[in-house]
C-alpha cells in the first residue's frame, strides 16, 4: 500500500491524473491519433496507412519516416509546452529545479510513450503484412522515425535548456522574504498566500519526481521563496513556449510558398501530426489566456473567422482553371437562364449534332457480317483510387479480350469520382495512340502510373497553404489563379500520368464528334440547388431534364445545366480537362469545393452525391435517342464498373437502440445514399427496357470484390501495395470472368 501511495504521489502519475481531470481535449487528440494509427477509425478511407507508411517524393524510406518522426517530435514538444502553460502553476516546486521544463517533459512522458509504442508496433506490422516490406527496410524506417523525433526534440530541448531559467538565475539579496498577495503565473490568478503555499491549498501534492538520469528525487518545499520570483521563472518559461509555437506556425506557412517542389512537401503522416499540433496549440493558447472564459472565446473566434472569410477577407475560393472569373462577366444562374438554354430550338439543334456523332459511331463499327452492332455505354462508380484502378484494370483487360471492340463500340462514358479518372486515362491513351504516339491503352504499366499517391500533396497543401491564405499564383489559359490543394491535385495527377491530362475541354470535341473516341460526360453536383453541372465538349442541352421531347417537358423540372452553354462567355472551352475531372471527384474536405463564376455564386462537388454509378445520365441519353438506337443497332449494353457491392446482405438492426440513438436515426439515411441510388437506377433500367422494346437491353456489372477481406482496398487517394495487388487479382474472380465472356459474346 505504501508503494502504491508513493507511486500515486510521484510527479508522472500526478500529471497523468491532472490531464484526465482537466485536459480531456488534449488527451482526445492523442486518442484520435492512436485510433488513426491502428485503423480503428478512418480504415475505410485508408487514413491509417498514411501514418504507418508515409511517402516522401513518392517513396517510403528512411527519409519519409525521418520527416514523420520529426513532425511527431514537434507534436510531442507542443504537448509539453501546452500542458506546461496550463499546469505549471499547480506545481510551484518546478521553479526551484535546474532546467524545470526539461524535467517537466520527462515526467510528462507517460502518454507520449504509450502512443509511441502503439505506433511503432502498428507500423512494423503494417509494413511487413500489408506493404510486403523487407525486414531490413522496416528496421531502417523505424530508425528513421526515431532519429527524426530525436533530432527535433533535441533541437528544441537544447534551445529551451539554455533559455529557460531556474530560480537560481533570479536570486538577489533579501529576495527570500515571502510576500503574499499580488498576481502569479497566469492572467486572472491571484498569488497564493504564504499560508496557502505551506498548506498546499493551491498546488497538487507531489512527493517525488524523475531527473534526466531517471533518478527519483524528493520534492523540496517552496514556502520560503518569494512568489514574485516564482512567477518570474514561469513567465520566462511561458514566453519560450510561445516562441516555439509561433516559429512552428511561421515555418509551416513558409512551406506553402514552395509547395510545387516535391522536396518541400512533407509526408501526409507528418501533416497529420502538424495538424494535431496546431489544434493543441490553439486550444492551449485560448485556455491559458482566458481560462473559464475559454469556451465562449473559442466560439466567438469561430464566428469571427466565418464572418471575415464570408466577406472574402483571408479566404480564397477554389476555381475551375481556364474560366473567366472577372466580376463583370459572371454567368446568370437562374431558372430563366436554364430554360433559355433548354429551349426547344436548342435541344433540337443539339440532338441533331449528337445524332451525327452516332452516325459516325455506326460507320466505324458496322461491318457486313454485323450491320447492326451493339451500342455500349460504360458507367463507372466513385471510390477514390480504388475505383480508378479497378475501372482502368477492367477496361484494359475487357477491351483486350474483346479485340478492342469494347472501347470501339462505346458511345458514352458516364460516372463519378475516381472511376472517371481511370476511364479518362484509358480514353486519353487510346486517343494518343490514334494520333500516332507510341502508347498502348492496354499497357498494364499505365495502371502503376495512375496508382501513385495523390493524397500526400493534397493534405500538405491543406495544412501548409489552404488553412492560411494561398500566396503563390499561376496562369491557366488566359487567367491567373492561386495555388491551393485543388491545383496541387491536378498537378500531381498530371505528373503521375505522364502529363497526359494537360488538354483543354475543347480539345476533345473533334475526336468525339468523329467517334474516334467515346464521348465523356462529367456531372459534378451543384451544392446550392442539387442540380448537375453537365461538362462535355459537345452541346447537350437535351440532357438538362428528363423527357426533353415529351409533351410533358414543360412540367418536368430542369435538373442539370449544360456547362458549355452556361459559361460560353466565360471561355468554357478553355476549361482545363484536369479541372473538370477534379470537379467531378471533389470529395468533401479532401478537395476544395469548386466555386463557379455565376451570379449568384454556386459551388460544385463530387458527382457521387447525385449519382455514384453513372447510370442515370446514361439511361437518359439512351431514352433520348431510343428511336435511332432501335433502328440502327442490335441493342444496348450497359457495362457498369463499380467498386461497391450491388447488394448489401447485412441490415443494421434497430432492436437495441437507446433513446439518444433514436433521435439521430433519421440522419443515418445519408449512409445509405448509394443504396438508395441503386434502387432508383434499377427502376430506370426497367422502364428503359420497356421503352426500347423486345430484348434490347443488357447490363453487365464488373464489381470489385476483395479476394481477401483483410486486403480490401480503401476509398482513398492513396493505396498500399497489398491493396493494389488485391484490386488486380479481383478481376479474375469467377463472376467477373463470366461477365467478360458474356461481353465478348454480346459484342
């Protein structure tokens, strides 16, 4: 019992108890990072391996772990500086020690030590099991992390050791006289009286502490010291804490200026630690200065930031590169403007132009033995790089097996998010081959290009640049824009894919019009009113509402906007195709919402909010041209490539829900958004089948089912080696091979 009492009143355990009582927000940050590292949260989106296998300049090695370790070292120091600011006043004996902050850090290390052990265990297992890394490389990576942490901690510890003074540095003759009253340590705190100090009324009892050599020492009384002198020690130590925090913030902001350089971009794992450091610093600063008013002040700060950024002060809205954003040139975004674009005259003209494209498609695919070829529509799902690689793998293999007929007979590609990245890359390779470039759209090495990391540059730009104000600028088309994470995403996508996404939207008009390549329709979701922004080099006003040639057309609401015609005066043709792809895969928070040059202003995000599988746009197109299709083709084949299950066998039970859970139950419908879309699209397919008549419609679904559940690829912009391997192997499952055979027979 005596030993337990001694342990309880030791400085490390008293600090631990204080944190659990007063600093739950700070402990929550440690817990959040631990959950990320172990995959307890964020596994579905692959966040855990950003911490466990950080990349630097496209590689996981000693230096990527070194930088991540340094960022963790910064987080460790911010943890100690913040808790020192908040807790030192409860332990006045610190002021009497040599190097008080150093001893505080050592005794405050139980929580960081527990996290470090958890992290190193998780990363060693993940590298060995998921990344298939050799043992020697794992050891080198772990050493890199520890060296990075030691370097950063050592640097700041040295600075603080030589600048943080102990009480001996302030001693003067006759200053041993205790003087009660006055102010001490932090704003709003009264200096304790001599009696209070002697009785321990204002401090936490501590009997022992650890020295730098891990020796146990007894705590000396501070009752005989002048409280003003103790305050002077802590004020000077607190100032150094502020210097460290400001230095870290300025260094981070400076990195944003050079974010184009791969040398400057730190790994995403390091970025996560830096974000946590910033959150901890902010919480510590507000709590330190305002104490019991901190919650109110924090809410007021959030409101002020929202107000100022809403006025356009210190806030940059992401743009679609190539468009004219000058205020006097904004496009009118109103129902009247939509009806003008969707006028009967316009739709008749646009349908006539698309019919000519279909005639060119027919001319390319019709043979004597097959005068009525099947017309194919490829619909791809969202899902980050997982869907991008799955789509590309499926298109490459299926097109190769069908002797090139799949892509040749495809009239239109629709879909959302990552799937459209994969489809666009295959289509671009096809176009370049037809233009005479020495490339092959079936080359499996191209999948490796697309599978390279996209998340590191995006998260780096978010922390080092977008959280402040973008400073660097660049030109795209005829206009200048700021560099943010949207820019860096497009830039990295181009680098990964050999700069093949550098064309403007208009560059695809002629190849599509001559049916050299399939048409592609991108349909990002308009946040403000739920409509689609229909992005294509062709004029498709007839796609703006269902049944555009129906007698009911005026009673059916316009639910889409033809991008090219809406922004004709804003140079829509100059839109960077990479920007169009990004707008179509703008997953919230990861990529910035794209602000459009309209009056009133609107924003677009991921197409998956409205249609994650691309079927609704494809069925509308087929319905519009159903007469031509019936007359000139052998039927319609929908090839759906999806990285999501079609049928979800498990149902979430409601039996054991408590009262609080029941309150939020309706909100859980959002998690079933893609399932609801599936239900609606099945109904569309059934109606379309009736409209086409006879046996004219086939639907072939290539669905990614993980070969091994523990290897299932996450919905992220970064995939592990084992996840990529699982994606490649999944194509050869029995179901997918059966669909390949059916596809070959259909074509």
